[in-house]
C-alpha cells in the first residue's frame, strides 16, 4: 500500500478523524497510487494516522475511512460500515421498512462512508456516488447493499457538478435488479407522495425535510400559507392536511408544479392554489399588491457550492427573507431554510437578523433545526451538516 506523508503541523484534523484530506496538507506521496487505491496516511514523522482512498483529480485528494492501523480495509470493512448504517435506522431510530416508507439509509460522512448516499424507497434503493475513489469499489458496495436489504432494485443517480469535481463519468440508471415501471407512492405522516426514482430531483425525494414538513402542521390550521419553491408540494401538502385556510404553492418549474398538483389530487386536497413563478418575482408581486400570509415557508435550492460565492449567497438569502418578512401578517410565522453547505448556521442566523433589521421587523427565533434524524452528522466533520431550518415569529 502506498503512503502519503503530511506536512508538519497539518495532521491535527486527521488525528481527530476528519475525513477530507486536501492536497495542500500533503508533503509527498511515496509510491504511485491511481484513483481508487487505498493509501496509508502518516504524519511528518511517519506515525500512522489513517487509511483512505486516493483521487488525484479531486480537491479532496484522499477520503479517510479507517483510523486504526489494525483496521485493514478489506471487503468486510464495507460490509461492517453498511451494516452499522442499516442497524442505526432499524434498531436505534426504528424507521419503518414498509412498502410505502422511505428513509436515508446511508448519509455519507455521517455514516463513515464519505462520498456515498443511499435512500431507501420501499423495496428500492437510490444510490449516489460523489467520489470517484469510492466509485471504484462500487461492485463490492452494491453487493453488500443488495444482500443486506433484499431490495428489488438499485438505481444510480448523479449530480453533474459533482461528476465534474471528481472527474466521474456516470449516467443515471438501473445498476441492480429491476425498477418500478410506474412512480412509487410513499407515505409521510399520513400524506402521500409520488416519487419517480429515475427523474426526481436528487435521489428522488427530499427526505431531509421530513420532520420540518411535519412541523408545519403545528402552525397551519386555519391560516393562509405560502410555500415557495414547493417542488413536489412537500410543505404545502402538510399545511393542507392540517386544515390551512388556503395554501399557495409556488415553483419556477412547470414539471415540479405538475407533480405537486398530482400529489394534491392523490391526497384529495382542494385547498391548494399552484402558481408558476420565480420566488423573488412572486414576493415582489405580493409586496406590490399588498398580499400577506400567516405562514411562509422558504425552501430555496442551494445558492452556492463554492467558498468564493458565499457572500453572494448571503446577499440572496438576506433579500429573500427581508421580502418574505414584509409579506407576513403581524404574529406570522416564517419557516426559512438554507441547504447551502458553505453557509454556516451562524452566518444564516446573522443574515436573518439583518433581514429583519432592514425592514424594521422584530424577529423571534423559535427553533433552529436541521435534517431529520436519519441524516446523522459526524462530530469529526460538522461542516457536512448542510441543512439549516429556522422557525421565526414576527412581533
């Protein structure tokens, strides 16, 4: 096994089990590893730190997985990690495994499998590799998933920007077993959703917002609700189920609105109005026409992927939230989200404070939440906690 020696003073994060080793920390490579090879990481004095997978094309030059020198990475290594992830969902979290249930089965760094995301939808798995080095070991990983879950099929899903960052050449499609001919129907707290594993965003459905969607039911009864960036109608449908007076669901994508409408019909909800619009333009319309709501949900797409674009993203969040606050009735509730991993929780909260000041509003933060419990975060890699969900009240 080839060895990577670190520069002096650069080993502390990795001795603390941080999984991402960037090229700037490397002093020299002893050997000639190729993408996907296991490498041995040592500090500047040659003391063992970890085993990891090498990719010369990625900003993350090595992803670290095993931090004990006796924990040699063999086929059983993958089996043990995957089994631990499944056991967490089944035994500790008691997540249901019914045909109409869905959960995050493997959450990358949070389950010690950096670069691998697996969502389970009933009898099917949706898998996303975001690491070329890990993808080299796909057959072993897929074999483990197939045998442990007894799934009927596994589909591979990709993100173009991640493919480019990792120099990965992949296409979406079935990799094991069969896939359902028709979209699946899953149930979430009594609300039913149509999920297309082949065309849905991400792995097919945004499971991370499950608990936050259910929370909306607490604030929605008898209220006027605006759900911006509704996608499949997640927040809107839960508000409708709770007895909202009227729900307005907005998305810039016509296909997303068609999906949301089908979900409304599937559940028999007739108190949702759908509008195709950009989120900023819709809020501008509300301001111009003096339309106000009792509850507004802001769940915009990721606004930045690079560190250099963070300030621009924060300006966007400030403008969006300032406009939304002006469209709330006195005593109204704002549930606002950021899924931009580069934007920290503290920066997002400060941006909300500045948004409130800019429109002369008093903001009470009632709760700060993240992704649901099947999306664990490693204490060694807290920056992988990408989702921020803040519940606010204006007084």
